[in-house]
């Protein structure tokens, strides 16, 4: 087995039976992972197309609906994911150089960031559920009255939402009734919001599972992770999850003018 | 034993579409013939053991490749251009004098409303020969397909959006009407007949009130007028009350600027959305005080049928192009407004401006 | 099993490129700056340019993550190919928008 | 797998032949099959699975044809009829046609054709079969216990709101099978890119490999889109989210856009591999290099790429923008060009060949004829105005059956016969194969040609009841389908028969070129003892052609009778391609 590597400190690798050379094997893994990521791009891409179409058809409804989202929590989550992407890249680098402790350290931070992301997401989701923003028969929408509602005053908002519809019938002519159904284009926004962020969150959970497994394997010095390739591939996946969020944040949280 | 080769031809499109069709049939026969002949002749003539000349076998020739790329391509482009013309007529704007018919598809029946006579019929459509007909269609549930083979005419009937198609029947007769888009259990039974009648027969049919089953004498426009009052539309959209909402007079067919800066043409689909979900495309300059009327049969809801009636009424208010100055609060609307004298302004809605939803 | 040990060094050796820590840190800082910029721009009303600027920044951020964090910059031509084809193909999917844009045009006078 | 000896074809030390180890007899346990990472065994597993699915799909089709004998059928209720055609479509499209050639012949041959020991990711390949089986079992269960009545297109809002059948289970099954297909696609792409034998440049690749490559690109780029679209239907049904439902402003046409973004290219997933097979078969039995190799190769890629730009031609009448329809129609006409190039190049290959009329070649000629008709009738549907009349009628049904049955299945049959000796080590009975080819061709045309006329007459598809004047054409079609069924059953019987009683196949029964014919039949577990080095282009039949014209047929290895002891013969034509 020939190992002629550019970097003197790079850890040794093993060759599978179907390959001839270690370089070939490495490139195959990387290209294979990228091909998988291409399918993921198309997977999320279809949702982005749906978002773009509906946003262009119902610009105002989307602009109104998105005010219910908490921009600051979204910003926090973007920050968390960018950080985790950085630490994931560092973990791959450390693993490539055979620095076990540093690898474990950076992987741990990446995993913690992923958990942090999910915690923030949990806070956001529970607020949306409290306000009946989840699409379906219980969907309910109220136009935020003040700018403070936009700023994430969750406790105040939730109390209002739990009560009866704020707009009472007697403020309108007798034959003119407020209709929740008329506001359903916002349900469309929230459907896309939940599907897209939910699917992204699902990818984060898979990422935690993969990175956590790697962490354990490296911790217990399992032979399958002598090679840096598993960490490299998990890193590629994790960066992809980050990229999806890089687009989700401006397109879902920052619609139109604030 | 009955082996029909082609359907009846009874509309202005039938002949032009058949021309393209039979040209394609000819091309198919020619090309399939060439390929079959080549394959069979070569396979038999050059089969193993035959004593034929096999000198200079070729494994590629750029000119031949170009020949059999470019000829099919040119033929294809010719057919493409030829067939795009009737297509753009079928789904394009109808002639101005076309009589209008509303069509509501529901599982599993077709419901027609003749706009100018108010006659309604189910699964049957009676139209006079030689007169252009525009069908505006919508579905109450799933996607249906309005299909009359004799007219070579098909259009999907979508839920939530109007589709239109127009045609001019040119042969008296009784023709099949099918649902072409799969819509559930009794999909194959969702059909009926289109009766193309002579003008005299049609006039008599019309004076008899149309189909025996559904006698309606009020026109859709008249029903729409009643609904306009019933739903309280007139309170804000009446003749002169341009404070809370744009007047409907002369609105149809104009181009308006929306609150989000885009411009839109006021057509059937625009009005439909405006009634169901006004905030989705509010005309610039008007307060966001109107709550929509969702489609349904409950309180405060409006049926697909009534929606069409309302739209028919609003259309009847004309699409005047007078460049009257825009009345209203700092409106950027380009709507031409024509005062309608007879309708009294409803004034108890003034409280709406202050109490309505704010954006 | 690797019986051909006279293999070409150029082909796959690039994967062993070890990016300096300083590059990663610089990229990270740049990403954070762009994030703040995204947020700041969304607070200014630029009309239709809000979305264009936001998408532009996202594209730049993505490019940085793909090229540096994911190491495509040092990858082989094949990696470049597969890393770009997904994004290119996504553009085809967005041709769907053509339908929505042109649906309004049905009332254009066509001359008959 | 590393315990398997790498030199399985060797003779015993006494020079006498012993039972040669191959991928079939190396281990006999059930687990050695179910946990195998060998691409050849996985191909066989796939072959068995899709044959079973084809049987189910065929039974559903028989039900449809029985119902359509009478204009007002009383044998089935309309619910049952709707479930039958839905089951037929879903099974045939997602569980037979899409995996048919890539997952069986492609899986078996692709690594061998490029001189690799296995695919790049053998365990992913096995996972792909398990995903397929899981999806298939789920879908079959859902169809058996309740069924689904949405049609294979799952159009919204019928599928999300109105259907009250097992939509969720079926869609989840299709979704999972989609990932199986994606796994295969990724595997093929990476394998073709990185695992070709030394000397095997892109323009020396067999055209089957080109076709598989083009197919894989479509799978990888298209399948995720339909997966997420169908997932959204499930979410609409289960959680009440609202993406395509018009009740909250959703657009059912957007569903159609996203659905056809995959499902139109999916047609090319079905037909491109067949085209690859036809190229192999025609070149082999004409004893000639394929005419215009580069054009055939690039036309595969052109079809794959252009195939992604034409999805809107399924929606001319739905309310898609008129202008959008015009663009999609134009590109659809352009895609006819690469198809025409292929057909003419195949025909030209036969010219001045030394044509050996075997069953694979007869199937291949049948393919070209039927595909020509299928392709040309596609132009009727691409013509905007004509499509307004023909869309959603039996014309469409006839057209895509000409492409998918006449195309994909005839191609699959050609390939199956061509490589059957390689896969099983046994020859199929030639006479029966010829007979079944002719029966299939006649039965097929009798079944589907009347449907073109029915379609032009205006009979809509998916109709249980129809106007009585269409009855005679339908009776003709049903009669044809029974002939077709006989034509399908004959191969099923003789293939099974040949497994035990067929003549033992030599390494290269056809005197064909290509790396797969240089190794024994059936191939050893690791395909090649040493990595082959390729020094010539694909289909270098010149020497064989010259020899045959001179009356020398010695390169065609005679079948070895069943009772003779198998002795491996020295293979003269290997030495040209392999330099150790």
C-alpha cells in the first residue's frame, strides 16, 4: 500500500478491496458525498421554489405573516450554525493531522452548537404552537398590534393568543363578519416555514447522531475512525446543513422591510 | 361492429387541429416506414452467410449525422410553429362579442350558467351555432377537465382559480362532454352533452327557460347585484363612496397599482382573490379594512356560484377608460372612476376607517 | 492489493491539503460580518433590492463555506464539477417561475 | 469479503478441472445472499424482486383490460377500477420501470464493463436493495389492504384532501424506493468517474455505460424533487399543513410543476438504459462498430440534459401560462433530434454488417420499431394545439406504452437474453425466445395501437365507463393484451427452465467484444483476477468481421453440453485486451 502524501503529518489510511489506490478511494468518498449533497440541494431546492413562487404571488400576506417570527432567535441560530461550521472544519483539520484530543474538542463543540440550535428552535416552535400558528384546523392568526410583538415579547403574545379572537363582531356591520379563513395565505407561509425549518431541523438531528457516533468512536479509538475520511464526510454534511440555513434565514425571517 | 376513426368536427378549431394531426400522421408513417425498411432490409440482406458486397463498411459519417439531425429538427420546428397558432387562440382572449358561460365543476357534475340569460343547466350545455362562446370555469373541489372532443377543446377546471377557454361551434348536433382530469370514484360518469342548436331552436329553448330541471330566470348579473347588497359590498364599494374602498364602477379591465407597488389587471381572477382575500392584492391608497369572504356555504361565506354572480355584476358596471381624476386619499390608483348616480351612498360604514385592522 | 504503485501524484493528492488555521478563522470572521450585514440591510427599506442584496450576501457566504470549509477550493476537477452541478441544476428548477410571471400576460393583444 | 480467494478460476493442481468458483456458487447460505456486498448478487436479488413486482403490475393491467371489454362494466365497481389503474401505474413506474435495467443489468454489468471489482460503495448498493424492498412491501401492503385511487400522479388536491384511501402508506413507500434509486445513481456516477480500468477513456466506454451514466445523472438530480413534493402531500394529509391546497391559496399547478420536474426525466430513466442495451446488441450482432459512436454517446447526454427542460409539456391544458407552454413545447421538439440520431445510427450500423439474427437482435429491432412509433407520437403531444385535443386521452396512454413497454421492456428483454449466459452460466432456448419475441411484438401492437385511435376519438384515460361506440377498439385492445400476456409468460417459463436444463454457457457465446465477455460465465466473485488494461475502442469488431467473412467462426464459442465436464478453455481474444 503506497502512501505518498503531501503533508508529512497526515495520518495513515486503509484501502477497501474494490479500489486500487488510496487517492482514488479518497476522491471517490468525497465525490460520492458531494453527489449525495447534490440530491440534498435539489431536495431543499424544491421547497425554495415553492417559497419563491408563493412569496411572489402573495407578497403582502408573507410580509405580514413573517412578523410573527422572532428575528433575534433566528439571528442567534445563524450565529450558532456558522460557529459550528467553523468548528467542524477545525475538527476535520485536526483529524487529518492525527490530533486526537483537538478533534474530540472541536467535534464536541460542534455537537453542542447543534444542540443549542435545536434548543433555540424549540423555543421558537413552542411560541408558534402557543399562538396556533401551526397550519391545520387550529390555525389562527392575529395581526400583531404593536412593534413589540415583533420583537419577541412572547409572554404577552401568548396570553392574547390563548383568548378568543380579538376582533369582535360588533365592531363591524351586521352582515360583515371577520373570517379567519380569509387569512389563510398566512397559513401557507407557516406551512412552508414549518416544513422547511422542520426538515432542516431533522437534518440537524441526523447530524448530531452522525457527529456523536464519530465522537464516541474516536474516543474509544475504534479502528474504523483511524482514517480521517469519516470525519471529513460528516463535516461536508454538516457544512451543507449550515448552507441551507444561510438561505433560510434571510428568506424566511427577513422578508421585506422590518 | 363499429370502428370510429375520428370524432365529429364541430368547432372553429377542429379543422386546423386535424390538419396538423394528419400531417403528423403522414410524417409518422414516412419515418416509421424509412426506419422499418432500413432495419428489415439490412437485417435480411446482410444476414450471416449471404453473398452480397460488404465493401467499405462505414462506422460514421458526419454528413449523414447532420442530415438526420437537421431534417427532423426543421420539420419539428415547422410543426411547432404551426401548432402554436391555434393554441394561442384557444387560450387567448376571446372575440369581444363572445357570449359568456360560467362553468362550475364539482364531483361529479358540471354546472353551467348562461351569463346573459341566467339559465342554468347541469351536465348539459345548449349553445347556438356560429356564435363565439367563452367559458369561465372553476372547480369546487379537485381538478376537473372540461373536454369536448368534437370541438378539439380541453381545459382543466382548477379549484381556486378561473381558467377560460373560448370556441365557436360551427355544426349543429349533440356532442359528448367529458371530464378529462381524474377526479375520483365516478370520474368516468362526470360528463354529459353539448347541444349546438340552430339560432331559431336556441331562441325557442331560451324562451322556454332552458332545461326543465333548473328554471332560473334571473340573470347572473341580477343575482350578483342582489349579492352585492346582501354582502354589504355596496357600503364601501358603491358608486360614490370612495372613502373606504375603490368604487366598482368602471373598474373591470383596468390596470391598477397595488399596495406592494406591483400593477395588476382587474380580471376575473383578480376580483375573485379580492373578494376572498382582499389583503393579498390591495389596491394602493385604500385602507386595509376589508376582511374577505371565504368560499363555502356557511355564515359569512360565499359559494363559487355566487362568486361568479358577483363578478358578473361587477363586470357589468363597465370598464370605462375615462381619465377621471382619482378620488380618494392620496391614492396612486390608476382606476378610472365613474360616478353612478342612482345608488344611494351608504354612510354607516364610516366608523370602519378608524376601527378596522391596522397594518 | 494496490498493485499499481506507480500512480499519478497529481490526481488525488489534493485532498490531503491541510488548510491553515488562520484561513479558517478569517473565513469565520468574514461569515459573521456578512451575517451582521444581512441583518442590518434587512432593516433598511431598499424596495425590491432588499431581497437581491440578501440573496447576494447568502451566495457569497455559501461560496465561502463551500470553497474553504468544505475544501472544494483545493479539490479535484471532479469535486468542482459535482459541487457546482447541484447549484446549477437548481436554477433549472426555478424556471417554474417563468410560468407564474407570464400567466398575467394572457390578456396581451395578439392580433385576432 | 476479504476472505474470498482472489483467484477463483484457477485449475486444480493436477491440471484437471474442478467446479470453478463463481459468484453464484461461492456460498450457498441465505445470509450470504441477503448480506452480500457483491454487485452481481445484488443484481440478481433486484431481478427477482422486480419480476415479482412486474407480475403484480401485470395482474392489475389484466383487471383493467377485463373491465374495459364492456362500455358499462359491472365486473368491478368504479372504486375497484380506480384502484386497479392506480396500482398498475404505481407498481410499474416506481417499482418496475425505474429500477428495471439500472438495478439489474446495470448493477451486474457496469463494474465489469469498466474493469472494476465492484461498485464504489458496495454496502450502499445493498442498502439500496433493502430500501427498495421496504418500499415495495409497504406499497404492496397498502394496495392489498385497501388500495389507493389517486393514479400514479398523485395530483393535488385530490390526493391530499379528497382521497380516502391508503395514500400516505403508498407515498411513503414510493419515497423510500426513491432513495433506493438515488443510492444506485450515486454509486454508478462515482464508479464510472473513478473506477474505470487503465486505458478505458471516456470514448472507449461501451455505450451501455454512457447510458447508465446519463440515467444516473437524471436519478440524482430529479428524484429528490419528487421525493420532497410527495412528502409535502403526506404532510398535508397527516398534519394539515397547506402548501398545494387551494383552500389556503396554494396552487395545485405548482405540485404538477414539481412532480413533472422529476417524472418527465423519469421517462428517460426508463428508456435510456434500454437504448444502451440496444447499442450493445446491435453492434455485437452486426459485427460492426456502432455507427457514429460519439453521436450516440452524446445524444444520451443530450437527452438527459434536455429532458430536464421539458416537464411543462404535461401541463399545456392545466392553466399553465400560455407562453410557458410555448417554450416547453419548443424544447420538446428539440429533444426529438437526439432520439432521431440514435434510431438512424442503429439502423445504419446494420448496413453492410454480417448480421447474426438471434433473439436479442430480434428484440432490439422490435425495440427500434416500437420506439420510433412511440417517439413520433410524442410529437403529437408536444404540438400545442394537437395536445389540447389529445392530452389526457387514450392517445397518451398508447404513446407512453409504446415508449415504456415497446421501448423499455423490449430493451430489457433484449439485454436479458443477451447477458443471460453471462449472468446464469446457462443458455436460453433460442427457438422459444424467437417465438416469444414475435408473439410479444404482435400482442403489443394489437393492444396499444387501437388506443391511439381511441384517443383521437376522444376517449379520456382513467375511464371506467365509456360511450358504447368505442367498444370495438377496446375489445381489440383487450384481445391483444391476452396475446401480450402469453408473450410475457413464455420467457418466464423458459428462463426458469434454462437455469437447470439449459446448455452450459461458455465465457463468450456471441463472440462479442467488451470486458464482460473476457471473464468466465458466470463471473467469479471479484470479476477480474488482475486489473484489465484496455487498449482499443469499444466494439472493435473489425477482426471478427473479417474472419467471419472469410468463413472462420471459431471465435464464437460453442455451448458446452450439459453432461460434459467443464474445462476452462484458453480464450484467445482476451490477450488482445489484457496485458499483465
